[in-house]
C-alpha cells in the first residue's frame, strides 16, 4: 500500500483503502491523537483501523471522561465514515462539556429551599471557573496538538517546555513521537559516522545525542544497541591510534609532517575522539625518547632538539623520568628554535644571519665543558683532544663568535705554555710542534 503522507496507526479505513481524503478522515486521526494524549495509549493498540475493524477491536472508555465526553470521542473513533458524523470543533465542544448544568428551574427550587442569593453567586462563580478552565483547556489542546505534529528535531528542541505539563500527557507525546525520534537519532548517528571533515567520527557529539535520547527512553533496546555500537567503534579507533603512536615513538620519529601522519596528528585525533582520554606511555617509549634527547644534546643538533622539545611538551611532560630533560629543553627552547631555523636555511643553500645571542645560549654548556677540560689537561695529548673537539665547531660557527674566540685564545696560550716547558726539558722537536699549533690558533682570527 502506498503511504500518501499519513501514519497507518492514525489513518481511517477510507484512507487505508486509498479513497479520496475527506474531513471525516481528519476527525478519526484527531480522535486517535486525543485518546492517546488522554490515556498515553493508542485506542486500538497502534493497529491500523482496517485490521482493528476486522478484529472487532473496541476502544475502552478513559476513566476520567464523563459519559457525554466519551460518547462524542467514541463517535469520532468510529470505523465507518457514516457513523463518524461529528466535526473536530463539535468534538472539542463535547469534550469541554460538564455532565450536568443547573437550569433556572433548579435554581428556583434551590432558592425556595433557601439561600437564593448565595446560590446565584456560587453558580456565577462556578460558571466563571468553568469558562476559565475551558479557555485553558482550549489553549492547552492547541499547544499539545501542535507538539504532536512537530517533526522529531523540532519536538526535541521544544521538549524542555513540556516539563511543566501533566506527566501523563508528556508521556503520551513521547510515546507518539517514539518511532520518529528513533529514526531521527539513527539518521544523525549515520551523518556523524560519514562526516569526512575529520579522520574519525565526532564520538562526543554522538554520545551526547544518544545520552539525551536514552534519558527519554531508558528501556529502549534499539538505543542501547546504537550506544553499544558507538562504544565499540570508539574503542577500536583508540586502539588503532595507540598502535600508530607506539610505532612513531619506538622509531624515535618526532618530526612534524606538513602532509601525512605524525605524533601531532595522532594526538589531535585522540582529542577529537575523546577529550578526556589520557595517553599512558610505555617504559620502552620513554627510554627511546630519553636516548634520542641525550644523543641530540651530545651532537648539538638543533633541528632534532627542537623536535624533541616539542614532542616532550606534547607527550612526556607528565612522565617522572623525563621531567628534567623537558625542563632543560624548555630553558633552551628559544635558542634551539633560532639555531634550527639557521641550520635549515644553510642546509638549503640560503643566506642567513648567524644568531649570535641565541648561539651563545645554545653552545654555552658545550664550550664551558671544553674550557674545563683544557684547564684540567695535564699533557699535550689532553690538549690535543680539546683542540680536535674545538675544530669541529670551525665549519659551523663564525670566527668572531665570542665563545669560539675565547676558547681559541685559551688553546693558543696552553700550547705556548706546553712549548716553553718542552724547551726547558730540551725536547725541541715536540716544543716546535706545540709552538706551531699556538701560532696557527693566533693567526686564524
């Protein structure tokens, strides 16, 4: 059967038979909605009218309706169109009608019995109260019917305004909208899953959507299944990312890739999937980082040191074994970055100004170590070792770099002193070598 824009559970037998729609069909649908709002149950257990008629289903009278109200509603629920000879406005009028209203004759009798003035006042007051209730009833009815006609998204948006409604009516509206809301939630979950703006779905958004729906329908197996699927998908994504991160860390790959995957993209994906997720580092990952950091410090590789400082702040700042390294790295961060930029420019064959101030900070410990070795040197072999390490800086720093210049002068003085001592000991050949080395250092300004 084709569905021409109606819900089978609320359609008349004529609509189900695909006859031309008529006003009486609206009366039947309206009556079904009113019945469900009043009782939180469908009059025929959500069975289409043609099947309910075939099974001789009969709607039971709501306990809080009087006889006149029920007769009108029952007529509107008739399966046969001919028996449904009542309009929506007439139905609403009957639903508002009191079972019994005093007549003038009754009032006269009551007056004879005593207290006419009081009775008239009481009756007028009662009429005013009834009229006020009728007005409120009409207003509430229009509002509830409007709620019943909303689509799932609009209904969920206006749901907070139903908090003050009668719990039975609210439950009836939620029951009526149940399938629409389930369909809407499923569609939204699918949209989140297929969103290509990120590598992974927005699981927090999905979880929020399902939590709101499950709060409305806590016993729904359908929503429970959707939620369980979401939880499994989220855990699978986390497991995949954790394996990728372990691979990068164990390979000591801390670089930042403009295109492609890296530790920064992995951490960003973790935060996208679950902002509360805490990455627990393994001991072998920590030891690999410490080894790489120590080696980069020893080699004074500013490019690698910059990568390690950034990686340390990203992943290792909360790890006890690496706190000292991270602290040392952050103290040198500005200088390391400046030297990294300089070295990268030189490697590309570009002209770049040597960053003297940052280089002084960057090489401070290295030159201080060489100066200490020179001071404590006891023979020419010790001094030669310092000289060889000093020469390693000749191609990478300018000759007017202050720490380099100062160490050069100290080396020249040391070789002169050694030469003088050797001359005194009549070791002329060795003394000449020391003096020649001192002159080379003094002339290489």
